């Protein structure tokens, strides 16, 4: 999708700039570099301010806001939820499957894609059963009282409920005590749902 390629290119550019800034300058021989301590301290002070800012910028591009229409549901700028993955497939096929953009259904302002009409009909009969919890945001993040995008390919079904997480390492932490994190997330979501995403 265009949105994903746009975001990926910006993330790649941010990472390149960050690595370039942090990498030592090897083009100038050490013997020809200025040795004035004042200049060295000034350079270190500036670097200490810029590096955290650059890292924060890169983090925003990785996790940053992907919500445009309604912060209760994690969607892209077109209103598409779960990145176009079929929410029913997690339950019927046991895996994330990209839906067909021609087989859709809108629910509470978000658009969902399905691989066939049968899945769309199942969803229409009982949408809350198939929807990812916490609007598709990262379950571990919600447990920490934060809103981060959930990755549709990093998922788990617990007690017939679908949970997404930001990435595999976060999912590993979540899975160590999924019941405890779900309990925290359920409580936090009562007030977090209507708040703006990170």
C-alpha cells in the first residue's frame, strides 16, 4: 500500500540520518582535528541534545500515530482497520490472512476486508466476537496505559478474544503473563479508549 511504502521510506531515511550522525567521522585524520577542549565540550553538549531528539523522531516513525478517523479504532488514513487483514480468518483459519478489498464491511467508522462473503457474513452477525481487543492497539501497550499500533501478524486468541501486539518481543513479554496483562488492559481501556493515540 502507498501508506506503508511512504512510512517505510521515511523510517529508512530517519534511521540512515541517525546512524550517520552517531557514526564517527573518519574522513579527517585525528592528527588534523582541533584539540581545543572548549570546542570538544561544546560538540559533546550539542550531541547530547540532538541524539535523544533524533532517536525520539525515529521511534515516532516506528510506533507513531496511524490513526486518522477515530482514535478508538486503530485505522490508516483511509479508515482501513487491521491493515486489511480478515478478522474472521484468525478464528476460522488460525492465521492472519489479507482480505479482499472488494469484499468489505464498515463497522463503527472503520472498514474491514474479508477473504470471502462467508467471513463477511459471520462478522456482520457478531462483530464484537471477531474484532481485535482495544481497537486493534497493542495489548501490552494498553496494559501499560499507552496506545501503540498492533501488528496484525503478531496475534493471540485468549478465551475467544483476539489480541494484537506491537512486535514479537513485546508479544513474548505479554505471553509470560497474558491473563495479568489482559486484566490491566481491560481496566485501562475504560479511560484510554477515547484518548489520542501515541
